[in-house]
C-alpha cells in the first residue's frame, strides 16, 4: 500500500486549539471591528441626554405656564400623529442612534444672527434656567442650549441671542418632533494612536427635545455631549473585564480539556496501538484505557476487532501453510524416490528391478497421486467453505437424499424438521454432511442418524453414528487441519476442518458431543 504524501498537516490538538482561540477572540473582534461597544456607549449617552432634557423641559413648561398672561407667542402646532396618546401612562423615548449604520452628519453649523430678538418673557425664563443648567453641566459634562419657539438661544454658556433654527435636529424639534443626531467633532488635541480603533471618540451626540404646551411648541432643550471614551470605560470597568477575560480563558481551557479527554487522547492511544500491532505486538489488542465518546468506542472496538481477526487469520494461514507443506512433502518425496528407482532400473544404472518390484513402485506412485488429488479437492472445498454466503437458502430433505446416493452402502436415518429452510446452499450443506458421513464410514460405522430440531433462530441437527468411538486424547484435535488417524487409508485430516469452516462462514457452528457409543456431532444451522 502506498504511503500518504509526506507533507505538513495540522494535528488534531492544533486544530482544536485554533478553533477555541478563535472563539475566545470573537468578543474582541466584535468590540473593535463591529463597533458594538462604541454603539452601546453612544446610545447610553443619548439616553442620559434624553433624561436630562426631559427634566429641563418640564421646568421650562412650568415657567412658561406661569407667564401665559405676559403675551408670550407660541411656536408651531404639533401634528396629531406626533403627540403621545393622552391615555398612555408612560411615553418613553428610546435611544436609536446607530454608529454602525454610518448615520454621521458633518460638524454642527455655527449659529446665525437672529432675525428678531427673543421676547422679554422668554429671556426671563432663560435667566431662571441658567443656574440650573450650569450646575447640571458641572456633573454631567453636557452642553445645554435653551431655545425659544423661533430657535433663538435664551440660555446657555455661549451663543445666547443667536439663532440655531437652521440646524436639522433643531428644525425638527421646532415642529414638535424629537430628534437626535451624530456629528463629527474635532478634538482639542490629537488623540493617541490607539484611539483610532474607536469611531465613538470622533463624534458628538446632539439631542433636540421640544417643549410642548397646549399642543404647540413653546421652546427646545438642545443638548450635546461626547460619548464616553471606550478605553476610559474599559479602564474604569477593568475588574469586570479581567473577570470576563478569565472566565473566557478558563472556559476555553475547560473545553480544550474536554476535547483532549474525549478525542485527542483516545485517538493518540489508538494510533499507538496501530503502530504496535504493525510491529507484531499481540498485547496491543487489549481495550483502550479510555474511549471518550460512544462513536470512538465503536471505532476502536471495530478497529481492534478487525486487527485481531486479521492477526488470527495470518496465524492460521502460517500454520496452515506449514501443515500443507509437510503434507505435500511426504507423497512428493515418495513419488520422486520411486520414480528415480524406476529410472535407474530402465537405464541399467543398477541391478534391474523385478517386475513385482516395479509394480509395487508404480502402485505407490499412483497411491500418492490419488492422495494429492484428494488433498487438492479438499483445498478447493475449504476455499469455497470460507467464501462469504450470497443469499443462500435450502432445505435438509433434498440434501439428505443426495447424501444417501453418495453413500449407498450406509444406512442413513433422518427425522425431525427436515423441511425447515436454512441459510446455506445445498452444495455447502452436502459438503458438511458428506465429511461427517465419510468420517463415520472410515471408522466402520454402519448406521448414520440425523435428527433436526427447530429452535426458531437456528436448526439444531445432531449427526451420530455407531462406529468406533473417538479417543479422549484426540477429541480436542479432530477439528485441526491435517489431523487424521487414517493417513495410511488415504485420510487427509481436512474433512472436519472444512465442515467447521463452512458452518462458521454462514454463522453456524459444529461441536463434538459426549457419547458412550460411536460419535455424535451437534450442528447449528442458521435458519433462512
């Protein structure tokens, strides 16, 4: 068998390690390349701005309501589809900004001069809210702008008195619709190179929330803030991330140990067993110490069973070859010696043989030739006996009829379930019974009896005779190939070995039964 090309191939352990390492790194890949963590921080920032804006909008609405008699002018009417259902107890605004969708706008446009200044009452509301937003900004670090219904800034650290009505999110809020946007920002100083992994460091979150009074816009709370730095956040939560990393590493190690225990170690042991079997080590047929999985247990059982069967087959062939060589050597030597003597007598190299001596040598040659022919016939029968059955089926009744015609001088009696079909061809069944009958005749049996009993899955046939009994020392050797006590009468010692091979190849069996008179064999034929 040709060997596989000698090239590098990864080991199973390396493949498992690579898979586990890939699985362990996947969360980090998600963080940095799919921007999942950046996106979460941005939505967290938006949620905080919504909460802060909602509180300021409520205070603004209260201040506005207290000044309705001052002649304040309301803004645009809110469309019916935008207003929340009055019956709803909660009307949350959920963060929806998505950095992965690339909804990123340019830098926020600068403020423009206001077409007309804000009304004095709005300026007073702004002055009332200014201390609140300044104290809030100290803690939240957010930027606040309070706008009147025309988009003019009435409170904030910068741009007071200027208009922001031309900015997209502010314009939507002035028409009663909440909107948040992501915009590019230019940092005050160049960030470290590692910050380039995070897109969230280069954006601003802007939130524009309308203040609605009597279904009309009374103002806008315009807030902005930079999302949390992912690296600062990782540092602040380093204990949790270290624990998560350790959990991933320990989980990976645990999975690796499971793979090693259930796959790698049993496979390495099986490979070692295969190498030992190749070197002829019979101890390698022992079961593995650990199988790991059910499938690998089945694989190892099948492999070791097949290897052991092949080893037994190899031993059988070696033993059979040695016996066959010995059995062929004796008649061949006898034939060669007789032929050489006859040749010398014809050529006058020695004193001539008498006619009686010549006839004796010729008779010996013919006898040995017949023995070789009988042995060749037995070898052909043995080869057919060990061939795999091919949907064979027959009944014993016609086989026994052929057996009677083959041994007309013997009394063959048969009884029982002779019509039960067996999983064997009539030719092979006749080979088995013929060898038993021939063996009985050679041991001076006059009557051969067959009794068949149907045992559902097998047909139990007892073949007995009234010939000479088998001696105790020979009972354990009668099924050995080439063992015979009638070699001088032409016995080859292969009949019972052939019968056993036929029965075994068809899933049956044959054994010698204990008996006081003659000999008895028990055959188990598989039923069809």
